[in-house]
């Protein structure tokens, strides 16, 4: 039987887009390696790995000061995320 598994990965916030993307790449590499090892242990056959979607989102990091206090600058952090679709055939099924 053919199955498709979704792998969803998201980073913590980083101060630059490149840092977020590098972290996402490392996380995807590790997650895909773990998933492929598990498929091999189960005797499943990999058919394809496809990018579902990916994004970098700017997220405010920090809060304005309380009333009567000076306003602290709100900084922006970047979070990278991806969805990967893994299609495989389970062992023993045609």
C-alpha cells in the first residue's frame, strides 16, 4: 500500500533570514535522515520526497513598555518553516 507522510518543521526565531534558513536546512536534514532510517527499518520503499511548502515569517520580538515607562523598540525575528511530503510503499504490499 502506498502512503504519504507529511513532515512539518519550524525553527525558533532568528535575527536574520539567512540564520533561520540555515537552521531550517539542518532541521530538515536531521528529520529526513531519521524518517528514512525508520522507513528502511520497517522494510518500506521510498518513492519520492517533495516540497509541500516553505516560508519565512517575520515575528515581532519584544513588548512595548508599560504605561508611564519609555517604549522599548520592538525587534523582528524570522521563523522559517517547511512541509515535506514523503511517499513510500509499505513492506509486503504491492
